[in-house]
C-alpha cells in the first residue's frame, strides 16, 4: 500500500513540475524569446552546460548563511551559468538571533555525499566552508588530495576556495585547535584561495592585525601555509575587536580609523597563480595579485550582514568557474561569438565581481526576524556604486582625480552645469606626424592620439611629440600621447596621456602619476578585464577605454573581443561622470552607432580614417553616428 501511495505522489510531483515548466519557461531557461512564450520547443536552451560548483559546508536552518547562502549566490551571480551542489558537514539549529545547537553527521556520510556527487556531477569549482572538527578537516583534505592528483585523474582539477570558518561575528570560537591544525595541514595545501576575515587571520597567525602593513605581512605568512592565494577580508575595521560592531564612518571625520571608512580586502597570489591569464608575462599590472592588491569599497552602516563570508567565497568560486567555462568550451570559440570579459575572468577578476555582489547584498539587507538580517542575493553586479576599486595606498583616504572630462552628450544635456572639458565623439589614433597634419584641419576633429612603436630613441620620440603638438595647437585640436608620458611632459602643452595597464604600472613605480597630475594633463586608461577596470577606477582617470569591442587587426591584442554586452556592463560599472571610450573593430559609422547605443560616449578609430577614400566624409559620418 505504501509503495502505491509513494508512486501516486511521485506522479503528481512530476505532473506539477511539467506544468510549471510549460507555463513559466523563464524559470528554467537561460533565455526565452519572450516572457509570454509557452512552448518548450521555442525556448532558447543553453548551448553549453552550466559549470558545476560544490559547496562543502554547514547548513543554516535560518537560511542566511552556510550552504543555503552558497547555493543562492552560485545561481544568482552566474544567472544560471553555474549549478550548485552541496555536501553537508554539519547541521545547525539557528535563527537570526543565533545558533542553539550543532549536529555533525557521521564522517562516512560526508564521504558518501562527496563520492556520489563526484561520480556524476564532477566539479569545476569547490567552495569549502565550516569544518568544525579534526575528522571533518582530515576527510575533506583526503578527498581534495585525490581530486588534485593529476596522475590518478583524467579530468581537470577544480578550483578550490576555502573559507576557514573559525570565529563567529560575536567572537565565539567555532573550532578547537586540533581542527584548526588539521585544516592548515590537510586542506590549505590544496586550496587555490583561502578567505579569512580579520579575526580568522589573527587566529591562524596567532597575532593581532592593526594596520594595513600588518595585513600584508600576515597574508604572506598565510600564503606560506600552502594555499596559492589568500584574501584577508576587510569588512571589519582593523581596530575593531571581536564581538564589537563597527559602523561606517564619514570619510571626512575618520581621522583615527586606519581603514579610512572603507571595507578593504587584501588579496595576495603566489607567483604561479598570478601568471594565469596575464596578457604579457614579464610585464606587471596594478591588478596582478602577486604584488598584492587592496580591493576597496564603502563600508555600510548596517547590522544586516549575516552570511557575508559564505556569500563572498561561493561567489568567487562561481565567478571563477564562469571564466573557466568560457575559456574551455570550444563551441563558443568556434562559433565566433564575442565572449567578452568573462573569458578573462581569473582570480583577481572573480574577487572584484564577488565583492561587488556582496556589497549590493549588504546595501539591500533588511531585518527578517528579531536579529540581524542576511545578505540579499541580487544578480551579476551592475552598479558602479558597488564595484570595488584597487587602491594604490591602503592608508590614504582618497586619491586625487586627474583632469575631469565630460562626454559630448552630457555637455549637451539640459541639466548639465559641469565646467569639465568635453571629450570629442571620436578619437582618431594615428602613428605618424604626417597623419596628424592631415587630420587636424578636418572639420569635426577635436582630439587626436599619437601612438607609435617603431622607435625607443628618446630624442626621436620627443621630436615627434613636439612637431605633433605644434600642429594640434595651431588648429585647436587636443593631442593625446600614448605611452611616452615623460616626453609628453617635457614637450609641454600636450593635452593628455593614454596608458595601457602595463605602462600604467611602470608609471606608478616611477612616480609618474603625480607628475602627470602636477603638469595638469588629462589621463586615459585602457581596460580589458574586470580587475583592470578596478585598477583604472582606483587612479580616478579622465576617461576609461574598453577594447577590443570587436575583432581587430590594427593591434596585437591579448584579449578576446568584448562584444556589446561588455560595453553595457562597463557603462554601468563606471561612475557616469567618467566618459567611456570604445575601441577595436569599429570600422564605420554603422558600427559606431550600435556601440554608442550600448553605452559608449566616444569611439577610438584607426582604420576608419587611414583606409577611407574620403577622410572628411568618414569624420562627419562617425560624428553623426555618435551624436
């Protein structure tokens, strides 16, 4: 009789699921032709399967942290591009006020969960949370050892993110010293990233962290424990003690707080890890994690932060897996689709995206019960207010801005009262003084960038810049110099400097940013990935460029084409007062028009002029398209 009843309920369940699938296709589909579509055959199903992301952690019966938060984050931040699986290490009885009891299932059961999952749903990334006992840490460590053993595994080893849950927000120790020692010895050596908060880092190190310098030293010491990277989270003030809350402090009044009113996370990568995805192997960038990266965002004055650590680590794992998915799948690359910044999503990029995701969740947090509310799960980041910057100096409250500029469209808006210089709608990039001479007298040209790579002789470089500047000054055109900032300053009267990420890092090392600011020059920066965008925003430039939007042969670019969707993302992740320039594959006015509609305020062009039969007409058409 029981079997018949069970069979009956299973039939009803499948029938309900079938009806839901028919009536609400957008719940199950990655994309649908329209919200009213009701036929399954009309649904545009994904061309490739989602990435599999595990969470090995405890269960929060209140739903705000643990595997509940992890699974929400994995699905939400990836918009369904990742599928979350879970292996439970412990069960908690808790609500928003606290934990009343903890139950650890038998080790054999955790082993069976992992074995069952791995045999069918092999992971692309794994997030590991609470390992409350020595036995749990040893069991997970043993599983990771087999997973990472390339000699016994014909599949690609997954990315491992470890959130060393050791101390509660109230300051209570959640694991004993034997469990901590087992986690360091058995789990850390297989971790690609560990993500302790301030208190957990202090527990691992056996000392207090009270300054950014302490954090940097501590990160190096944790890295020596075996992981490939460490992210020391800065949601707590460096002067905050366990069990004491800290609210946001207005920046102007924050004289004593060493974290200057910001939440600053410090990310440090091993040299081997930092080389992954690096476009030019022997040239550093400000966003390269081996040099240490401070990720900065505002600290929010709220107590509704339950689940932030779980959410951050699982979001990093999911974002990282999304990037790997784009790079690994040959069907995307062979189809010729522009896969954008996702294909450049490596660890530092994933940390930027995850921090923005958590920031949005904290900003929207509300109280659900009698205690602090949980992080809200919102979706892939789409707001400049939440996106972090890479701070050059963790002790500095702010970075001076370069000469501010505004877009042509903003200058024409009715509510515009800005006195900022207006950037042109088009930015020709040429490699000879002869081309500058030809363009400066053309109606509609307001800005020109000189970029050449055929000489390293300083006298030759200086001579070309001086001749170009004389031509531009005579015709009322602004001259931008690519790369050669020292010569541009010496030449005098150039309008601005444009640097790529590697050249910007060299410039910072030489103290060049301060010299450029002191000379009153404008400053533009190239970006190709989320971490490069965070680095660009950290120096507060006059404009930011994104490329290549489409495939191009004008320059040897180490990044995949971005596509229009990335242009839209960049515009939403940048403050509206900073103009966005699109570059790469914009060969005519029709292409320029759709790039403008995606959010770019200016297009940088090369072949559209140098290959045009009628340069004056090409300039007019492009200006009209960008109007």
